[in-house]
């Protein structure tokens, strides 16, 4: 970092913005294999929060890679940088007093923990969408597993690149074939209420 760059303090604080919004800022970080149901859960959660009058923003992996992170590849280094940037972006949303919902495979434990360290106590909620590989591969909504199995996609998480499960996620969603979307979302909403992240 250049020695000529100095942090500029602003006069409107995070607490000012949270007071205006009527709730705290926080990051709800969904992690899991491709096809685990992260995006479906994240989208449904945002709908429920929006209906409760909560200020939210959803960051989705594919969307971010079409803009902010379009210059990154899927190598280990590219994935790490992808999550680093998302972490910094999430930190800005939390500072704005917004509940930011993220849906990224984020396969490496250390990268997720680095995002946690960027935020204050209680501001990072890790949601592990625990769906077994067989179920994820049977869903394969984008046909990615098929391409990975034939070698068309290299370094694919769960096939030719590792996924490191969270050690102690705040929330674990077992999202198998018979799971209920509404019940899984309710688990997350209840957690947010019980931890005073939302009041309703």
C-alpha cells in the first residue's frame, strides 16, 4: 500500500446508519458445494427479510464474476482473491447498516475465516449448506459436474479441487432431497432473531 494513502473518517457512523435502517448490519455467508442450494436459500431468505422491512443486498457468485471479479480465473489463487474482494465488499455493506447475503462456494476454510475477521463480533453468520456430493451432482443445474467429470472443467470443487467444510458454522442446513425450503429459511430467520440481528 502506498504511504500516500490515508484513511478518511466520515461523520455519519455505522450506528447512525443502523439507527436509520432500524436494524444492525450483518453478513450472512452461505457456503457449500455447487448445486447444494446456496443460491436458492439465499434468494428465499432475502425475500423473507425484505418482507419484514429489512434492508438487504444479495451477492451471488456468478453475478459478481460478471462485473467486479470478471478478471479472475478459477485457480486456487483466483478463488482466494475472489473471496477476499467479496469480504471487503461485504464489510462495506455491513458498515452501511445493511444485511448482506452472500452465496459463494468459498471452498477454503481460511478464506472464510479471513472474512469473519474483517467484521465485528456477531456480524458474520456462516451458513453451511450441507448437501452430499451425490445429491449436488444429480441436480447439476448448470451441467458443471458433467463437464468436470469429462475433464472439460479443471479444478472443479468437489471433483478435482477440495471443499473444506466449516468447523463450527453458526448455522448448518442439511439440504438433502427431502428438505423443506421454507423450514430451512425459518431456521435462519430464527437465528437472526435470537441473536438480535433483526427485531421482528
